[in-house]
């Protein structure tokens, strides 16, 4: 079987500028990644000590590559670490790469990693109804819609739903 064109991995020390440009040169992604939260581009220095440091560690944030070119990130965060409630996500920063199935290949690699790394029974994905691609991705890879919090995200004069999906470890192992 040929190697996938999509990979995930920790950042490399020499990728600081490349990854900084990846997230700051095209703002289209910010329209879908929780745009109701204020966002401003970090300075290069802030990026280096914050997000880039986390990308180098690779614990809860990794680079998504397509044909070895960095195009996005996969991430995770604890909603509640004491109860082992982990959430995951993916961002493809350059809209030129959207619609190519990159995220739908990257997120399963990340879910595999998360279930291997952590003693957890579930991984969640939370998005909003203004991001139909993320909702479709969650369903496509087998996540179950678990909750819809109606009209809790207000953005540009309109209310949107928060939509929560989940995957149990047993379901993930048996999905194919």
C-alpha cells in the first residue's frame, strides 16, 4: 500500500518561519475556527514561545503535512483532565488545500495517537453550525453527534448552534 500523502508529526526546529507564515498569511480559516472568539495574529516571538513550542513538543499539537508540505495542525485539549474528557480538532490553514480530504486523513491519525497516548475512553470534537465542513468530517469518520446546544454562538448578527461529537475507544477500534 503506498504511503499516504497526508502525515502528522511534531514540528521541526527549522520550521519556525514556515509555520508562522502558514497560520498568518491567509485568514480564511479564522472564519470557521470559532470566529466568535477574538483572534489577532501573534507576533513571531509570541508564536515561537507559545504555539511553536507546543508544535515542537508534539504532545497536544502537531503539524499536518500534504506531500511533506506543512498545511495545517491537529490539536487536543482537556475539557476536564480529572475526568479524562479530551477534545480534538484540526485546522487546514490555506484554503487552497480545502476540499482535498486532507483533514479527513489527518484527524484519524491524530485520534489513533490520542487513544494510544492517553488512558481515555472517548475523544470529542466540538464545532459550530457555521462550520458545515467540520460537521461533515466528524460524521464521515464515524463520530456520533452527541449534543446540539442551540443558538449559543452569536456571530455577525446571527445565532449559531454549538455541535458536539464523540467517539468511544471501542467504536474507534471497530469502525472498519
